[in-house]
């Protein structure tokens, strides 16, 4: 008797794909958040330096 090939993924395959998709999504989000934090730190530092230079007496 010939074995029929199934094109429907098994529950385990679906679960594995979902885990991988979640992991990739979380990594993408973490990279984006890390980049945003770095940009905010740089902007904050620049702003602080600008304010400090404007407040400092210029003799």
C-alpha cells in the first residue's frame, strides 16, 4: 500500500514555526528599541550640552 504524502503541516511543525516567528519578531523589536534608546541618549546629551553652553557665562 502506497503511503500518501500530506501537504498539511503537523501541529508540531506549526508550533515550531510560531516559536521561530515569535523569536524573530522579538529580536527585531529589541534591535529597534536598542536603536531608539541610543538615538534618544544622543539627543539628550546634545540637548544638555546646548543648554549648558547657553547658561554658562561667556567671559
